C-alpha cells in the first residue's frame, strides 16, 4: 500500500505540519505557538490555521510542504490529468472536506494519483483511507486548486445525487417519485 508518494513515512515520524514547517525554517517558534493556540481554540487542523491566519501565503505553503515531504508539486490542473471514473471512489462531500482529489490511475495502471493540500494530516489521511485502500501516489497542490478541481470535475450526478434519484426517492407525502 505504500509508495513513493505515500506520506505514511511522515506519520511514522510523529511530526505534525507545524513542526515540519518550523524545522525547515518556514515558521518561527512564535508562529508555531500562535498557530497551536489557533488550532486548539478553533478546533481546526494546522493547514486551516496557517491559511486563515495568513502566516504563510498558500503558494509558499504548498511549495514548502512538497519540498519537505519530497512530493511532486502540482501548479496547474490539466483536464487530461483527470479521470472521472476514478474520482468517484471518494465521495464529493468527503473530497471537498478533506481537500483531496483523486486524479486517476498512473499511466502504467499501478497506483492512483492523488492531489492533496496537506499530506501530513493524519486525520485527513485516515478518513481518505476509509474510502480508498489502493496504493496511491500523492502530489501536493494549493488548497484552492484542489477545491476548484473538485468543484469543476466531479460529475454533477455525484455532487447532487438527490436530483438524479440516487437519494431521496420519496416525495413530500411519502409517495415514490420514480
């Protein structure tokens, strides 16, 4: 299940995103203290605290995470890189909440290519693994690129299943709408 783009080696180290960024010189000790307070106070993950507090610009954060974790960095999402049939392995709502987008299988068909805003996040990774157990190759992208890709490329029938009769097949009076 592990691959070159699998951040599990980071999880095994026990270091979180704030510590990794501090050790790499991207955050000061004061930044880390402030951000840890933000995380605890607002019950958010480090990525959210960094982006909401504007301690690091999103582009610089993605660059730093890719460099620290030695993962590919995606700057632009090309429609040819997106395989719609692979995307639906992770439900739309989960993909958006986790800031993770499945791009599709590698050219050789081995691993799934995945784009994430924060591959160091254990909770996000664990939740993702509830849906996808295949071997993956992870790339890093800015959260705004991940979210824009999810919004633009997820098939509408997956985004709004009730419109297509997948969910909510009863009318207001309990009668079937099919």
